[in-house]
């Protein structure tokens, strides 16, 4: 049996220009970004760009496709010499000339990362591709606060690739099934969304698609791409699962304050048409007393862990992703990050300049309506 050193070749040294490259000092833990997206949206095209463009980053790309399609994806991403058998990509590590490492391991996600980390130091970032049929929530949960991997891996965020031509039709079709399909979960869990094929999509259709995505996930920035080409600094170092009290600064970057408020009210309108019950809910949070901050944490814990409102157990809901930031009256700032039933509330060390912050909690999931808003307001004594 070959040794690990023989299985994984050394990376090729490159003197390529390092446009937008990371700093020379690698982080203590390797950031891991999950790449998800609709079938045929362009995940493979994005990975081909990453593995061939001379961008200066050292990235390990794990192609983790579903069943026999791993070999198909391997052939699509042909970055080897024409004389090589690209079908071997499905089971081997491949060194590429731009300093990246391409591999496709058929083990489960955590096992794949453990094998890859034996070669730590030869890459600075990890991108994990999922099948187009995957729900990214449970996958993100594997790597966030994983006791076996937490010393080596830092979950950086979830990137969702959406088909700019057929994405709106896909969402509408999934809505018509009466089930919460994977495309809606992928958008809901994303920390950045790439609208691919922007060059061939009709202007009106891609604009409508953006509006639909905003209803599902108002906090994720949207980038239009052509053949997956994007400045990789927008995909790396997202720190989406780290304490960031300023992440709301760009949450509604494409909207005016009036539009943001109007959207917020629309979400609560009992006559509004929810997309298959997947919606986003933004709840303003004022400066809290210590006891009220504790009540907020208890409310979040019940909603995420038990799947119902604290005051009405029969009122069920499902949260795919949550984010939040609020201030306590002693000046401390707390930041909330969560996916599915996992969440973390962390005190932010940075001080606030210029007074109070605009506290907010954003929930993305099913069953989010005015009852949820009223429940939290009652809990905090705001009703």
C-alpha cells in the first residue's frame, strides 16, 4: 500500500503574479468554504477557474460529488496534461500549476478533511464542493465546532452558485412541489450567492431572480458572474461564522433604508406569498438589560433546539440560518451565529464608537411570521 506522501504529490512551485493574494502568514486554522448550488448552475466551471487561473492563492479543492457523478465532474475539470487520464481525478490528488491542490475523496466530508490535513502547510484555504442535491446546513454543522477538527479547521462560510438563466424557474418549480427542496435550503444557508451565466440571462429575469433571492436571504451579498470568474477575495476569508458586529452593514447593500424597511414589513404581512414557507425575518433589538439579554438567549435556544416558540409549543418552525448582534446596557456587544440547531453567542471585544449599535436578529427558515416577532417582543417586554 502506498504511503500518504506517495498518494498526495507536492505542490508545484509557482512564480505567478499574486493579484489579490493573501498575506504570507497563514492563519492558525485553515479556513474551509463550502461550495453548493443548483444542478448545472456552474459549480464545476467555478472550480475550473479556481484551479487554472493564476490568482496567487494556494487552495485545496475537494470535489465531493454524489456517487458515480464524481468521475463525470473529474472529466469536466480537466486541468491536467492532455496525455494524462483525467478520470483518475476522482480518486487521486492532482497538483496544478497555479499552486492549488485538486482532490476528490469518496469518503464522507469529515474523513476527507482529516486525510487532506495530513498535508497541512501546502495550502492556505480549503474549498469543499457538495453535490447539487445537498442541503448545506448539516454539512456546515459537521465542520462548525467539530471537536476532532476545530483545532485545524475554521468554517469560513457557504457559497451558493445559482443558475442565472434557469434559477428562477428552479425555485418556482420547487415551490410547486409543496416541499422545501434543496435549492431553497441552499439559498437560505448561503453567506454569499453567485448568479452565474449573467452574460446570457435576460436582464428582467435575472433582476426578478435577485429579488426572489433577497426575500429568501437578505443578508448574503449577491455577485453576478460569467463562467464562474470572480475575484477570489470575495469568496475567501468570509468569516461568516465568526463574531462580526458589522455584518449588517452590507446586509441590505442594494436597498435604500426605505426599501429595507418596506421589505421587512412585507415579510410580516399575513397576506404576503411566502416562497414555500422559506422566508427571512429581521427583528430589531434595542439595548437590553442583562436579564433581558439572558431571556433572549433562552428564546433563541428554545427556537433552535426544540423547534417551537417558547410561549406556544404547538407553534413549530425551522431555522436554517440565524445571525444577530445586540448591545447590553453595560456597553457589551454580543454576536449571534447559527446554522440549524447549532448556534453561538459570543461577546465581541471591539468597542463601539459613537454610541449605541442598531441591534438586530435575522432568522432564515420556515414558519417565520408575525407570531415569531410577537413572541420575541413579549419575551423582551417590548410588546
